[in-house]
């Protein structure tokens, strides 16, 4: 007995309808990226393991899919891994092709990534990221541009979101005023889980990592700050300037606050519509972030972060190209598509790839409609001719299953008269056109 076909957990097939929906999302983000001057690149699914290891923290390293050497002598081939994200391969690309590209270098990339994670709702082992990055400039106008891209994309998709912003220098300063500068990674990894596990569990995790109760109290004080951006900045300046229980001054933290103040000023001046919050608990547990960090959450659908990113100053330095600051943001395609589906936000027309179906009324009738179908295709209309001369009910059912909005029943009478009959299956409206009246047909089809 043959084994029942299956796919690995955390992987998915996509039907024609699902691909139509996903392509609607991809086309939307691509159009927005291009309006801001970003152009597309691609990198291979596999990278050498040395490219990937040590870039995502200990937890990230554990989630790397390692690829067994095949087709090469094991002792002569470097170990490989499936890419974990698109940012590290992008940094490798920039260094490898630095003499061929112009800086600042603006690129977007839409490809799958792989993580050996435990599959659950909204979390997959293979999923697509849509990254947009600019590298070779330290100006926070680049951060503003990413905020504007978020605003534009989710406005077009009609998804209500909130954009949260913090700065990694502020988190470094937090570790310093806690008297635990060597624990910055432990602190950020812990507080990054605040929404998932709650404050008590975060405090317990920090305690397990060796932070003292007094240090944890400073973290808790900062996580508890509320009010406007200006009020949070003022309170943080006091703490970073020596006003915490430790009395330690953090110059790094103060620089981070300056950057936040500048960025929020730019956002205000640009008239961004999406709600933007300064969230001091936002950590984004990736080690390569050095400045602003971003996270986007849907307001009307429970699924976690659907978009995130930040500023990285040292990533290309790992590959031999120092002082090349960059900033980027990644749109989680799979989660965003889940939100669009859950909220019913995909446009109705996305379901069908075909606009007009010619019913098959016989051999001579098909010969009559063939040049008409070709002429309509040349005008950008998606047209099918049903392949068999079957009962009309079967052909109507085919159009219904594929959500084809228009059906033409053009028989011997229409052929003799040199006409085409087309029916709008939704409204029931039926029109007859001269076979050469392509503009009239296209207008009726709503194209």
C-alpha cells in the first residue's frame, strides 16, 4: 500500500486561490517599495554556515536549518545552512558586490526563509519575508522612509496597525544604569518576551540570568513609564543622566534618546497617518541592531508581530566592510496574508485569474471565437475557452468554481451575425457586441 502523501510540519502548499491572494500582497508591497526608489535583488536559499552563525544570538543559532553536504567531498566543502532571514545575506551581498553597486544602496527582497521552530498559529518553518533596506547612510531620513512605507502599505491593504519604535542604544543604556552592562543581551532577550509571558516571568528570567533585584527594579521602573513621547523622553533622560537608583550616567543611552527625539520629530513633520508609539519594552532579540528598532502589530487580529526591523551599524563589518550603517524593515508575508484573510480584506476580484470564459458550443463556434479571444488577450484581458463541448451547466459550474465573472455563449447564430454575446454572471446583465468592437467588450468587462 502506498504511503499517504504529506509534507513536513511547518511547511505548506498554496492553492491557486491562495497564490492569487499572496500575489496581491506581493504586488502591493513591490509597488510601494518602488515608489521610494528601492530595486529588487535575490540571494540563494543556502549560505555557508559561517555567514549565518553568530548573527542572531544563541536562540537564533539554535533555529538554523543545517544542510548536509552533498555532491562535494565533505572535507573540502564548507558547511551550509538555509537562510534564517534576508538581512544577513543582504550584508554578505553588499560586501561581495561592493564595487558594483552605488551607495546609499536601496534594495528590496521577497524570498522564503527557514527556521527550525515549533510550528504553531502564525509561526511556520518556511515562510516569506519582504525586506526593504538602505545601506551606506546614517541619516534618520531613512528610518522615516521606512515608517512612511509601513504607513502606505497597510493603508493600501486596509489593515489597522500600530507601529512601535525603540532604540537599541537606549536598551544598552538601560543595562549600564542597572550596573550590568555585560547583561544587555540577557535583558533585551527577556523584555522582548514581555507581551508573551508577562512582567513577572520576565523578571524571573532576568533573575535566572544573574541580574540583581536592584537592577531588575530599574528595568521595571522603565517598563512602567507611560505618557506622551515627550514625557517618556524626559523621564528617560533623567534616569540615563544619573537619576536612577544606581546614579550611573549612560552616554550611550542619552545618544539613543536624542535619536528617538529626532525620529519622532521627522515622523510628526511628515504627517504619517499610522499610529506610532515609543515602546521602551521593545527589544527585537537580534544582536545586530544598534539604533532604531521597529515592530508593527495588527489592531484587529491577534497574531503577534507582522513587521519589524531596525538600524544596524556593524553587520557588513563582520564580512570585512566596516563603517557601513544600514537600516531596514521586514514585512512578514505569511502573517499579513493570514490577517488579510481573517479580516476579509482581500478584494473580491483577487480570487479569479480569468475575466472571460467562452463556452464551447462546438467545433465551428470555437473556430469563430478563437481570433476574438486572441484579440482580447492582446488587450490584456484574461480569457479562457472551455476545452470540451459539454453541457452548459457543467461549463457554468466551472466558471462559478473559478469565480470567473463573465461568460460568453457564442453559438451558430452569433457567428452568422458576426457578434459576441457576453453575460455578467454576478448582475445577470447580458450584452451583444460586434466581434470587432473590442473596445466596447473591454469596457463591459470593466477593464
